[in-house]
């Protein structure tokens, strides 16, 4: 499990050239989670 987390983290960091880029990636991930939660809530 720790190895998987490390690989995913390194992949994320390799995809971003700057800390700003990493922040934008994290923000987009949060938006996806929020949108999915809202969609599920609207279905009930």
C-alpha cells in the first residue's frame, strides 16, 4: 500500500512543473469530487 501511494505521489509531482501546477491539479481533483457528490445528492 505504501509503495502504491509513493508511486502515485511521484507521478503527480512529475506531472507538475511547479508548486502552482500541483495546487491546480489538487484543486481540479477537489472540484471533481464536489461535482460527483452534488450529482449523487441530486439523484436522491
